[in-house]
């Protein structure tokens, strides 16, 4: 397999993975695949890896086990409620929440403005993991609207679910950066182009390849999360991935060489200067 990034006499390799064949399954979106033969970069070579394609059904709910909780405070006590995970419309979610919190308040969806409205009396929403879905980000704990026993979310609802799939190779070190400015081993951000029940076919027009710090790859530890960092809940379905590995010759950076030469020059000049000063002192004795 020839590729312009591979300037060696070692052929590039493709890695075809089916989630059901994982050596270790931690969860539906955390899989570890061990190879019978390691991928090794000989001395003077380096490894580059890229995600060539992904195929998986979109079975990800827009209300998951990490985004289904709401806590109502009655003035003295917090009362926690878990909504059944599932794929909801805004109206259906309002009905489900209304049923769950009926002893302390109510919930309604205003379709004209796409916002949720809560009838709470003197109670408050203390916290919720459905901030995005309910449009409650940066508003907790809630109060009431002026002169009313109701509270209307300030943000419109977002029932879009998983919009991006972040695929990480947890056992490899890459130089990518996440939104917090931290080093990340995310190898691809896959845009979810289909609604619930459809199929995601990811085949980028140009595959991006990343230099990895490791000189040998014995396995791939794969993790997939949504745009908020929550592990995907795939609800029992399988997925397929293809990775490609290229070999490339190591080359010393001319900038690094020039910097090293400058450091050496300064070091030599310092030693010579100290030697001259020492000789002057000895001659003056």
C-alpha cells in the first residue's frame, strides 16, 4: 500500500476492527483490541496513524444515563428523580418529567418558543444533568418568574442528542489539543449526520494522520464519547472501524540543530572566558 506519507521500504498497514471481536469489552463504546503481532517502527523510523472509516447505527438516545436526573428542593430537602432513558421529543420529555416531579411541581413545553416551563411554587430546581435538553444552563438553582409561581427556561431546548463523536486511542500519545487547551489523544471528531435510527457512514475526504510517540503498537484501546465527554451508550449495537498506519523516516529538525549549535557555542565561549579570567588572576598574584 503506497502513500505519500510513507517514505520507507516498509508497506503501510490497515487495521480492520469489528467491535464484537474486541479482546476486552469495558462498555459498548470502550473496546480493547490486542494484536497477535506488534506493529513496530525500526530504529530511525516513526509511526503515523489515522482513522480511515467508521460505520455504526445511530442508536444513541438523547436522554441517557448521564443526562436523565433532576433534583427538586422543597426548601429543606433535595428530592432526586431519574427519568427513564430514551429518545424523546420535547413534549414527551415534559410529560415524563411532569409525572416524575408531580408531588413538587410540574413541567410543560412551550412549542411556540421551544422552551420548558416549570410550575414549582416555592420549590426550586436545585440541579439537573439535563441542562442542555431543558435549556437551564447557568440558571440553577431556579427561582420563579416575577410575580409568578412559574419558572421559564432562559435558553431554548436542545434535543439533538449526540452531534459529535470523539474517538480516542487511549494507549497512544498524540499532540492534539482539546477545547480546554489540554493535550488529547482524540484521533477524530466525527460529525453525526443522521437522526436516531439512521446509519453513520464516516469516510473523510482526506484522512488526517498523526505522529504517535510510541515506537511499537501492541493493541488499540478505543473510547468513544459525545461532545460533552460522556461515554456513548450504543444500546447493544456493533460498529466497524478501519485505521491505517504509515511508516516514516525520522529527520532531525534544522531549527533544533541550530539551537543546539548556539547552546554549544555559548557554552564554549563561557568556558574560554572563565579560563582567561582565571589566568589573569593567577598572573596578578
